[in-house]
């Protein structure tokens, strides 16, 4: 199954809240992530920078399904004020994506 990695930025004053909310992610959101095929999902933080890494067969399809889900919509609205802008996206990008160049399993 393909792995994907992308980057986000949290506002400096929102780091503590961001981490707290991720210690108690809503169970119904976790179930939806699994339902759309997302697994092995991690978020790493260095200062304000976030690196999100996950496995999913079809990234675009999974995010389209999440976009249509009311629970995810509520989560996104709830979390949106915690994020800072990131650099411009490449054409067709949803997030600033990383390309995997090496993986040791």
C-alpha cells in the first residue's frame, strides 16, 4: 500500500491545543479514517512544522470521501483556527506533498 507524506504548519500559540486535541481525537473520526482506507497514520512535529505520514491505496479518493463526511467537516472547522498558512501549493496539490525517495521496511 502506498505511503504519503505532507506538511502543515500550526500557529505557535496553538501548539499545546493542537497536541491536546490529537491525544483525544474523536472516535467517530478515527473510524471514518479507517473506513476510507487510511492506516499507519502518524503526525510528527518540529516547532510549528507538522509532517503527516499515512498509508492509503488512493489518496485523492480517501480525501474526497472525508470532505463529504459531516464528522470530518466538523473536525476541520474545529481545527482550522490552529493552522498557519503554508507555501503555495503545486498545481493539483491538496497539501504540500513529499515524494518518497527511500524506504526501509
